[in-house]
């Protein structure tokens, strides 16, 4: 989000403002979000039980640059930071060693960027057995790069978007209940416009691991 918009949201106390995901503790507006930590615990527990111990990550940018007047400002990419920290916590909880060299950052959460990063990574000898991706698009790009490499590397995503099931191989991913979040968001805003509450509403949703062929 552009810093000017972010500042408006961060300083708002209005009941008609609602943020989906990116739960920042200081927010004083309505917030509905996916429990990223719980999702990463599900994924790592599943991978660990399959015998995987070398687990890495391909994620989006840690910060995003914006032009504000004549200045360039870097804004934290909260989605990326939550997922990276969530995966590290999950690995530690399972007693799996965390290696910084096993985490790679792209410039965007896109399929093209997932392909580019994975192509570069495949030139190295020491590479994780599993790549946990920050979203499904990055995972699609990683899988395309792996296909022609002769390497066997499992891949997981995050979202369960429209292509995840039909992709070849079908993608093991964490499903966010986005339709339910969207419905609840509208219901909450309509209710709060009619009868403004004394404090903002906050609710987290549990993602579900959907196991398919990629891992």
C-alpha cells in the first residue's frame, strides 16, 4: 500500500474502515486476517512427517519502494514478513534447522519471479528438498523451473487460487477462506455503519492445508 494510504489507515479510528489480512497490532480499525502462523505449522508438520528435513522458502519482497514526492520510501511488505517469520517459528517447533541460505526473496509475488529465482537457485549444489512459497504464483514459477532441471524438489504454495488444482503437477497449498472473509467483511461494515461500535472488530481465520501432487 502506498505510504499515504497506509498512514490514513494506521491513524484511522473509523468503524467504516476494514483491513483484510496484514494484522498490525497498532491498527484501530476492523481487521479480518488469516492465521499465517497456524498455516505454516500445518505445512511444516505435514512435510516433517513425510520425512523432509531440508525445508527452504521462496518469498516475495521484504520491502516495497514507493515514490513520495521527490523521495523514495521503502514500506515493509507485511504479508512477506509474516510468512517468513511464521515458517521459521514452525521449523523451530518441529526441531528442523533453519538456514538463511535456504530462503530466497523475489522482487514480486509473481509466477515470472518464481521462475527466475528458482532457475538461479537450481545452479547451486546445496538446495532444499522442499520449497515453501509465499503464494501460489511463486510456486507455479518454481515448479516450471524445476520441471526441466532433472531435480526432485517438492513445492508448496499459499492461497489455493483458481489454478492450483489444475496445474501440472497439482499444487499442495494452504487454502485461505477468502470468500468467507469477503462475506464477513461486508456484513461487519454494513452492521457497523448502521450502529457504530465502541471499538473495532478483529477476527482471524484458520487456513487449511490442501495436499496434492507437488509435495
